C-alpha cells in the first residue's frame, strides 16, 4: 500500500510540472531532487517569471531580447531578411561565430529539406542568399548569429512557399545512414536535461574516411531540431582541428544536451573532397537503452522492485 501511495503522489507532481502550481512541494519534500531533474525547474519557473526565457530553446521565437528577424521581399530565386535591433533599425554589425557572421538554417515543418547556408550582408543590413527553400511547403528559417556587443541568438520565422505540398513522414530512428556515397553511423543517444556524447563515424566504400576537411572550424557541424515545435539546438563539437587530439575522421564527436524527451532530427554537416555533405538521423531522447526490458516506469503500471524505497519513483533509467 505504501508504494501505491507514493506513486499516486508522483502523478500529482507530474501534473504540476505540466502546468498546475500545486503538488511540486509535496514531491520535493519527500524525494531529493536529483541534478538536472525538470521538477526543480518547474518550482523555479512558477516563482520567477524572468527566468524561463533562458531555458527556452533557440529558434522558437521570432523576436527575442530586442532582436527580431524580418523576412523582406526578394526575387523568387533569393531569400532575404533583416535582423532589427532594439532601436528598431536593421543590425549591420555582427561578430564572427563558427567562421561566419550569419548562419541561416532552413527546414520544412515536416523536418525535410534541411539546408545550412551563409547569406551576404548588404550595407543597409539586408542579408541575401540564393534561396535554400527548395520546394513548396511550410518552412522554418533560423538565423543563428551574434550581434556585435550582444549575445548569440537564434531567431526563427515561418516562411510559406506556395504550391502543392507532399508531407513526408519522419524517417524511423536509425543509427546508420548514407549520403552522397558516404556511410555515417551514430553511437550515443541524447538525454533530456544532461550532456551526452554523440559520435558519428564516416566511411566510404567500406573504408574509414580519415581526411575530413575542417568546415566552419570543425570536422563536423551538428544541428538538432525537435519534432513538434522545431526547437533548435546548436551542438558543440568535442574538439577542434589543430588542438593536438582531434583527428580528421573517421569519428567526429559532439556533446549534446536536449531539453526534453521526444524525437529529434539530427543534421550533421561534414566536408570531404571540397564538398559539404549532410547526414540526417532520427533519434529518440529519453528512451530506455535497447537492452533494458520495459519495467513499471509508468506510474499506472506495476512498481519497479525497490524503486520507490530509493526516493526515485518513476525515474528508473537514469
Ligand atoms: Cu553556418
């Protein structure tokens, strides 16, 4: 009976995390909050309305910290936009980050059509690039930049390309994919709320590729987008060319942290033979390892043996 009571209390706590304001106290009184657990954040968020902005993943806002992305009219074969600053005027001064002053990422709402391009800046603050919007559909455009004397930001805006849209289902999760004759395999799995290593290994015709070329200051550039809202995650490479330990393939490593469980699409840009290739993977964060049989992790299911007595009800697979 005691276990049942505890699990019921945990369910109340979960309800609080997803919007209500009661119940969290009961949960945290009883069980110590482990590092990185989201229930601690929920308590904080309800008490301090200034804090959560820092926790919102990039790319979800069209306007943030005084900066706004503003698509402007352009010929059909171009995409153009401005970033308007806190004074309402187009920003004309940017810092270089990852070798460029502006990274423009576009993807359809169904996570297809990913492109990562680098527009040119006109003196009036207009960014222009040959359009990366490769067909009809509802697109999301992300501008990843750092205004001079400002913080790095990623703003996102929807752009519609008229025409008949064929929605594509998200490819199933996989640990290997092919692109342009290269085979790329993924080891590691993103974990909600904490950093986890992700390593990609590149081969061609069955042989490891050991002469990858630096691209944007690294042997790989990784973007992760969350299914459902296209939250944008810039993932930092673990090691840079010339640091004495990072080799030009076949393995390229990253340290990734995702904000929640769920499906993500990973886009790995790497350069070889003077050409940039993009390998794509669907991954599911927060799923138990494949070799772990399902247990009573669901509060309505059977209790995991001993789990409730260790103060971690419902959080078995950390
Ligand atoms: Cu870029």
